[in-house]
C-alpha cells in the first residue's frame, strides 16, 4: 500500500485468554478483555485450561479440594463442545456458564451446564461429558498449552498478549472504559519487556458486576 502520509490502521493485537470456567479470577479477567475488545483493535480468542488438572495430585484444604473436584464438569463440557462444534462457540459457552456460576453464584454445576447448552442450542447430550473422562486427553493438552505458554506451572487465568504469556492479570473487579484500556496498555508494555517477570499485591474483595 502506498504511503500517502496519513496514519495507517494498525493490525489487531493478538490476545488469548486461557480460562477455567469455574475460576472467579479468570471470569473477571475475561470480562476485562471483552471490555478492551470493545474499545481497542485486539484479536481476542479463548482457550481452555483446568484447575482440576493443575491440582489433581496436590494436598489441598478440604473446601478447595471440593471446588477442584466439581470444576472438572464445566471444563470437560467446554472441551467436548469445542471438540465437536469448534472454538468459535467457546466464547459464548463460557459467558453462559460464567454468568450463572459467578454473577448468579450458582453452585449446582449440573443444572448450570444443562441450561447453558440449551441457551446456545447445543445438544443436551454434551452434558454427559461432565461425568466421564472421554475428553480428558484433550483437556490435559489444552491445559499443558497454557503451562507451556507461561513457561512454568501456573494457575488461571493465563493471558497471552502479542506472544508474551502471563499468569494474570488477577483482578478483583472489571475495569471499564478508559480504565480497562489503561490496564491493557500497561500489560502490553510489560509484554514487550523480556526482563519483566512478576508483579503482585494484596487482593481486594471480588466484584462480579
């Protein structure tokens, strides 16, 4: 294209969000990225990872073991849906599941899964994947892809910005408008610095609104 002196549109920045549908921190981060997508040219995609896989052989406090055991269901169903209907539907499925799990704070994952599949017009039979290991090979492969991207064992969310992967950012609420863009600019700046490794501070109370 000939340069006529006018600013040329930049290519969308590739961004990948690896999520576990049951994880509240992944949910908040994913909603932030959707807000950024509304305001900035990013090419946003969603991929699956699994806290259940990450923690299956660890000694955990009873409440967290119970959470991880239940989290297999949504992760397995997400994997089954992607395997049979493609990655494009994963965003809508995550939103449907996450709205019920996090915003509505519902703990009956079987009911949540059934309603989410129905809402998207997906076969009800896919809910059976929650209780079987049929898709565990694919789930483990997706999870390992997230670990490989970061380069070390990591929880969820994992966010990849223009090829640089992070654990996080971990947020207690969803930044909106200019605040969302400012945070993304900061993350993008850190993504461009190979020297940057880690940044952490105290977490506040979670806000899913």
